[in-house]
C-alpha cells in the first residue's frame, strides 16, 4: 500500500458538524481542505445530529484517547407521543400513545429529577457497541434484538429550555457513555406518553465549546484554513501525552 499523500499538519479543528452526513464524512472533508496526511476525531455524532466535532490532525490525534473520557453537553429536542426503534426521528415508530393530548410542565418538572445523578441505561440496539465482533446496529437492521446489560452513567444536569404540550427542548450535561436517545426514551416512558429525539446538537466536549466552532461550509470557504486550527500549545496540557508536552517535540 502506498504512503498516504498530504501535508504534515498538526492541530485541532472545532467543527460544527452539519445534519445528514456521518462524522467521518465531515472529518474527511476538512482533511481534504487542509491536505492533511493524518486525521481523526474524538467522538462520533449520529448522522441526524449536529454540533461540536473535535477534528484532530497530525500529532494532535494523540489526544483522541484522553478525549473519550471527558464529559459532554447536548441540546436535545424530544417529540412526545411516540417512540421509535432507533430512539430518534430516523427510525420506525414502535410505540404510540393514541390517547396522548400533551403533558404539563408540572409533570415534566416532577419527572426530570429522576434522571439526574448516577443512573443506569440499557444501550440501544442501534449503537456501535459490538457483540461477537459485529456492531449491534447490524443485528438491529436484521430485526434481531439482543439482551444488553445496563451501564452506569452520570447525568450532572438537565434543564428545560423550551416546553410545549408535545415537544420539549432540554440542555443535558452528562458523563461519557451516555446515550441521549435512550435518555429521551426513558423520559417519555416515565411520562407515560413515549418520546423520541427530533433533533440533537452537541454543545461541548470536555474543555471545548460549540461557540468556538466553525461550520463545515465556512471552513471550506477559507483561503487559509490552517490558520484557525488550535496548535498543540493551545491545548490543555492534561490532554496531551507526556512526550508531547515538551517544546522539543512540539
């Protein structure tokens, strides 16, 4: 196999991933714009989701391991009244409340505290977790439901952004490994009306914020895209391996 072409570029791009494409698609578009030889990201967003995608190039890919353990924030839009097999708007409706006429904010305020703190989640079948070397979503696409052990995660905070009788927008601050689609389903079940995600936007990943990110479209329009990358010296030192914290290596 020939050596991958491209430049030796080191740095981090805070990208606002658009809706519809995969995280890897967005990463590769950014890599081609930079003509970077080596690239990776620190955590996948589902195709329907948008928001902060940490794209790392060259030596900065060394932070990817540490970034897997950081906390994250999301803005989640929940449609009430039905549940889908995937937990989001891309799936097929599997539960529907035919008598649902809406909820009150008092009901929501009563339910939300049940999901703050350390909770257990059963990972969704539509996930990249593997069983016998095959992702769970491949089984799900074949109509196969496998038993999954619950996992402990921490929800640090849930706040109500907007509310209507049939749709709720929540800001969620959580630990690694949290499935927001599962959280939406569980909230819907607790309310007795079912729910699924209509939209999901990641607003922070560890020390990085969506407010500092650039859209893929705007990034591709830049004449000197490398200038907006965060250098290794700009990154929090605890994210870097020891050997990359010395100026001789940088």
